[in-house]
C-alpha cells in the first residue's frame, strides 16, 4: 500500500515523536540488551498476522542468521514516530522497514546507518528506486519493493469510442481519446486531486512528464501540466469530484463502468479483477511521448544506529536475506509490489503478463525525496497540492497558482 493518506507533514514528525509518551514507544526494545539472541524488526505491515508468509520469511531469515526475530507491525505514521523516539533514547530496533519518504527524515535525525557503515550491498538495486533512500551521496537502506501509478482503462468504453489504448502514447493522443469517449456519451478520466499528499502523488506523473522539476514549481512545463488537468475539467473529460477524490473514491468512480480511464496504482490490481467489465493498463504518458516518471511507493529496509555496533553484522545478514532475489519475488508478490531488481522484475512479468506495464512504469519512476530534496519534499508537496486545488476550483489560473506555490515553498 502506498500509505499516502497517512503521510502528513513529515517535517513535523520529529516534534510529534518527542511529544509522545516515552514508555509506550520502546517497551519491547528494552529486552534487546538482555537477550543477545533476539533481534527486533519493526515493519509497517500490521495486516500480516504471525502465521503469514511475511512473518514466516522473517523467522526463516532469523534462523539462517542464528538468531530469533521478534517482529512488531505498526501503522506507518505510528512507526515513524516510534522510530524517531527510539533513536533519541538510543533504543532502536535492529532492523527497520519504513515507507520510502520517511528515510530522509530518519537519516536527518541521525537514526540510520549508511550502507558504508553496515556493508549492505545495493549494487543490484535499480538506481531510480534506490534514490528514495539516498541523501547527500549516502545510502540509508535497501528497497524491498515498489508500487506506482498507471492508467487503468475500460476496454468496452474505448472499443465503443473507436480508441486503441496502445495508441495513447503522449498527451495529444490521450486528449484525442478523451474527445472520442465524450462524443459517445461516456466519461473520460478520473483521478485523485485531493488537497493532501495523495493529490501531489497523482499529479506528479503529469508534472514530471511535462519536464518540470520540484525545485521550480512555476516553470512553463509545470504550468502546462496543471493546465492539462484544468482543461479536462472545463471540457468535461474529468469530473469536478476529483478535487475531493482520494485514490479509493476515484477507483470507485471507475468501477461504475462509466469512465474510460482511471489513474491508480498496483494496489488496485486485486480490485480490478472484480470489476464487472474487461480492463487493461497503460503507462501514464509523458507530454512528448513515452512513459512519464511516476512517484514510487514502497518501503526500505534499514539498519538503525545501535550503541552496540557489534550487532550490525547480524542485522546485515537479516536485511540481505529479506532482499535476496528469491525472497524478493515471494515478498513482492505478497505485497503487490514490483521488485527493485531488474532480474526479479523480469521474472514477475513473465509469471504474470499483466505486470509488464507496471514493471515499465516502475522502471521510469522517481523517488519523491530524490534529487537531494530530502525533508524539503513535504513543504514542496504541500505547496503543490495547494496550487492544484486552487487551479481546479477556479480560484486561480494555473500560472497564478504555481507562482504562489513556488513562493510558499521557498518561504516555508
């Protein structure tokens, strides 16, 4: 899952963590020093019970390393707060699995070791996915998998409109397809533009696909991307509901069967199989053609700073086990993720041809905190989603909204 609805103002997380009740965050980790054979793993998968394949893998990796794994699953926000507080108290778990934008927050707080420190080998990881865990030239973890966005389409709606989805390669061909769908009395496209991180997450493929950069929110390319969205609302290709849509509610709109396209992620694949109509997926097109860079979701496996540095060797064995090629295939299938290793991605696409589009999308994807943005990203993102809201509601033109966004991002 992306956990986007749970990520709010990561820059403020440290303050939240320090205000949390000290005893509740780390009671389990106090046992660590008393039992050198027990290694603590914290992850953001509370949905997986003790008898799940995920927990079985953790225990298997512990056995291979000659230790006992004690695992706790937390909600993403709760996990971030606990990790920061545990780091301040010098009582961190041995292995920490966190949502990729959180890595920069923990790294800035001095909570994580680097791959230079812990000797983790990340040479096989795809560089675009690894970037979400890097800051100032240092790498703070290993991606366990990735999800991202693409366009789902309704085959029946497109066939009736005479649209070949494989011909949708750029913004021009997409707009032509939307026009044909509207002429047949159907709806064009739905997405999430809500004023939260979800809205930024869904806008970024169009923003990056225009050639814009997050360091220049008011560039001509950025204005073109926002104009694309505002024009869709004006022309009736997208509903006004997108302003308040989450990724879940936009999916529900697509599930009615009235829409030609929906922007959504790999996490909807199971729901897609339950649709009452035939569907397919294509990559989100960049303005000039080819797949647009979409933002990556997914987690990183990291090794927190420990007082007893002698524990790093075993922690490294645990992480290496979790991120080995064979285990990645099992884990990423369970999580509906695309693997961070090209060879495993190929195996996934061969085993399930429907994943080919998602592998293509992940290979073109970008980390939101990449380009050394780190903890600056949440401020930029808030400015961006505010601009999107202002433009789609008609309060400001795309240029006015993005000019204000750039000023706000600079001053925050």
